C-alpha cells in the first residue's frame, strides 16, 4: 500500500544558517567595510558614474588594475573605498546595492562566501538541503534500529575492506525506499542576513585555529522562521508518519550532540568559548529531551552530520579508527580516531555552532524578526492575499520593443530565462522575428527557467551588434 504525506512544516533558526552557492564576493570589486557594516556596491550605478566622468578611460584602467591585482594577490594595496572617495568623489552609501551587519574580528581584505538568494536578495533554504539532512537521519535510524540495517552495519565493521567497494551503492539502494522531497523554503527578508567570521574550534584543546586567512560568510541570523512543504510516498509495511520523521531527526541530533558534550566536558581548562559552546549544546539537548525537534543543515555540519561514521562509532569504537582509514584513504593519518573530527565550525564572536534549525508542524510564535516583508508574504501565502482583495493580479509578461525602436548602448529590454545555471541564458524580446539568446551577466545564482527579467545591453552601433546582456531587475 502506498502511504502519502503532504505537509507544510515550519522552521526556526537556532544559530546562523548558511547554504552557500560557491560564489565569492571580493573586497576589491564587490563591497566595502564601513564601521560594522558591509556595503555591497551597485555595479550599474558605478558604471553610470564611469560613463559620465570626463576622465573615464584613466579611471576605468585604474579600477581594473586594482581589481585584477586583488584577485592575484590578497595583499594588494588597492583599496576600493579610498578609490571611490578619492578618485570618483562618491561615497559608498551613494551607490549601495544592499548592506548587512558584519560580525568580524579583523578588517583585513577578506572575501565573503555567498548564500542562496532570489533575485530580490532574499535568502531561502533549498529543498535539497532539507532533504539531505532528512535522508541522513533516516539512514542512521536504519543502521541503528532496523534488523536489516543492524546486520549490514555488523558486516561492514567485520569486513571493512571487502565492503568498501559496494558500501555506498548498498546504502543508496536502501535510501531509494524512502521517496521524500522538500520544496524550497519560503523566502526570508533581506534584513535577516549578516556577515559572520567563522573559525574552527579544537574540542580537545579548547582553542580556535587562528592561523590562515579568516573566513567570512553570509548567513541567516538566529531566531528567524520560514516554511517548506514536505512530501513523502513510501511503500512500507508500516505507515511512515511525521512523528517518525521527527523521531529520526531528534535521535540523530541527540547522539551526535552527546559526543560533542562529552568532549567539551573533558577539557581540563575550559575557557569562555568552550563554556558558551557547551551551554549551547546542552540547551539543544534539553529541547530534544522535551520533544522539540532540532537538526543541522548547510555549511558547518561536520563529518558526523553527513556520514555513517556516527553509526560505526557507536556500534564499535575500536573499529572506528580502521573505518576512517579505509573510507578516507586520501587523507592524512588520523592519530586520535576516538576524538575525530576534533574541530567544529563556530561563529568567531559568539562561539555558536552553525546550521541549527528547529522544526514543527505548527508556526512558531511571531516576533519582530519573523514578520514577513510584502514580497515574502506574496511568496508564502498567495491564496490568503487573493481572498483579501478582489482586484485581479496583473499578468507579468515579457514585451517586445516598440516597432521602430533602435538598439543603443544601455537600452533596457525584457528577457526570458531559457536555461538556468551559472551563467543563466536569456532570450531577448526584441521583436517576434528577433529573439537572440545570450549569457546573462551581473547575476551569479541560477534563475528559474521562464523567469521574466529586465536587462540592459552593451551595444556596438558601428557593427550593429549586441556585445553583452546585463541583469537589471526582475519584472
């Protein structure tokens, strides 16, 4: 019998959450640090200033040289803020695209990792991240509580080298029995983001890793809420319920958490950082014991939150070291397997581990941080909005240019996304018989196919040729 579940779930961030795109923002071209804020530069406004400046060519050459030197050498002397003020005579606040609070310890020129956002710069959690956390918890439950999973784990531990080649395929086959999916989450307001400096804490020594280049990451702040739809179709002997889902999440988080608590409790000389971290883990454990479901996603999950290592560790601690060497053959030798992994990703200021969420079937209590913006409300509850207004929603469509319109540099043209990716590809709506496709510049994240945009063009009038298509805004 096929058991189906379709349920809206509600989530609350318990610590900073970051699902990164892989893209980086550069202090030499993308942003400046102003006090305790990072200001992202609006490239379209910067371009207009260049175009209207009498010393345009020299200023552009200086700018390009500075950006290139910064890309090649993080010790470059080029300072974007000083360049804007001293050469272009413009304040960063005059060409601001967006700005966010910055919780950082150093004012060195450091790149910032980007998180997933929509074209309005509103972050969201991809369904794939929620699904990944769910499948990891389900797998752990299968290995720990299901007789077939227990037998598989026993055979793995006894025959590590023989199982190595087929271990992953076996687990993938088992996971195919769980047909689950999450939608992308509702969007959060742009104001929910901050820039954090993250570091790694050695749980055995209680010290942070200060060497190397500090890492800055965009993240959703704690105490923000969002929703996502959970869907499941399973042909199981026993009906799989939402209670089962919450139980496996809690079990997985509790077991991984407990190990960190034990390691932190063994530190001979605890400091302020380790005390804060221990308190956080204990608060999470208390939530779990009180039937409040918590789990981790995104950057900073750590080894025990995305592998079967936790199951092997609890099953046979003596075999755990051998398991690591077999399944991590390319890594350097691990001298202290019982305490592996020894480091955790934390916020350098508050000593908070990353990526913690709480989930429930009911919305969390509203607060000033969780009130949706107008755009967010439209995305989350369109049926409610329609019931409140009798006015028809105007249709958003891509329009062709008016007949006789001549193309020129900087012209705005409607466009439709025809291929999602990095970069996206768009079809320009010039005329019914003229819909050329170009790669889209100025927007780094994938856009949904069919999205309607307004773009500007770089145009060579002598050759009657479009050179580039730049994202301007969503229509």
